[in-house]
C-alpha cells in the first residue's frame, strides 16, 4: 500500500513536483503518464528516498517517507530505465548479494534468496560468472532479480522500457505483471500511452509537476469526456500549456 500526500519538490524556482497526491493498493499498478520533464522521475526519486521532499509526504507499506526513510527503503524495490547499473567485475550472484547487504539481509538469507531467484529467472547457469560479458537479456534478468532480492512490498519502475528492443520490453512487462500477481504495490512511470493502457489499473496524468487527472481508464473517459486515453491526454496537457 502506498499513499502519496501533497508531495512537492522545488529545485530553486522550478516546482518539479507540485502538490501531488495519489494512492495504490496491493496488486495494483498505478501509472504515472507524462511527457519529458513532467516530473515522473523526480516523483519516483522522492518515493525512493533518493531526494528530499520540499513539503508533503507519503506512506509506503505503513511507513512514513519523511520520518522512517530506512524502513521505507527496505520496503521498496527499484527498477529505473537506462543502464542496468550492474558491476561488470562482480558475478551475477555478487551483484544480487550486494543489494541484499544494502538491505540488511543476513548472508544466509541472501544465499537462500539467490538460489530461489536463480531458479525463478532461469539463470542458475551463469550465477557465478562475471556480469561484464553478459548479453543484454542476461543483464536484464540480473537487474530484475536484484530489484526484488529483499522481497519488497512496493515496486517503483521509472520508464523501465525506454530505449529497449521489442523482446526486452516484453520481458519487462512480464516482470511487472509477475510483481502484480505476487501482490506487490506498483508505481510505473511512462511516456508511452499504450504501455500504460496495457499494464495499469489506474493512471495519473502528470504535467508540469501537477497531477491533472487520476483514475482508471473508464473513469478518466467518463470524467473528462473522450473516446481514448490519448484524446484525454492531449486535451489535458494541451489545456495546461495554454494557461
Ligand atoms: N536535480 C535537478 N535539479 C534541477 N532541476 C531538475 C533536477 N531534476 C529534475 N529537474 C527538472 O525537474 C523537471 C522534472 O524532471 P523529471 O522529474 O526528470 O521529469 P520526467 O522524468 O517526467 O522527464 C524538469 O524540468 C527537470 O529539468
Ligand atoms: Mg524521467
């Protein structure tokens, strides 16, 4: 369970995230849909405790973002788009173990979990090989395994498919759906309308740091009047541009 309450982030004069509120429940995928510069990454970095909020807060897995950042950190898994961020000189297992240690897991827990994840992602063959020589697909699996090593209740995905080819995108979508099936609470940011339509239970349209609409697609269609998410998106984002 995740509840965001009036979260705001300023960078000097710029309000990157402007008083946004939304919630997501267990097994729910909440999509943050917005153009470049809308404030998606900043929102997710705030929730991941990587940035300090200017005002507002959030509750993640029952913990307050501002008062209990360490408990929040241990409740979330993060998969951000772009580079996988693996350490080339470490093996797959060592890469995963390192994240486990950061999350205060014991050696025994980590060992058990690596065995489980190796089976789940069919990567037992290369668990003890150095990540530097892995194919993109292998690196992707290690990144998935690493993000859930501590079995977090909440997953944050920031544009996880941007720049990927078709089969890699499919793997990410399958992984997100598997997280949903496992009952995790998920926030996914994207600028891709069809991705959001395919995966998300509820959507927040973010524009210039503000959430300009929130709801399921049927709710958005009803509230904002339109025949498609794209039409509503263009209208809301266009309207705001004119203000
Ligand atoms: N560290 C930062 N310092 C100053 N401005 C920033 C910083 N990070 C993001 N911004 C600005 O905040 C706004 C939102 O950025 P971002 O959250 O990255 O948007 P998105 O992920 O939706 O593309 C943009 O105008 C961006 O330039
Ligand atoms: Mg971004």
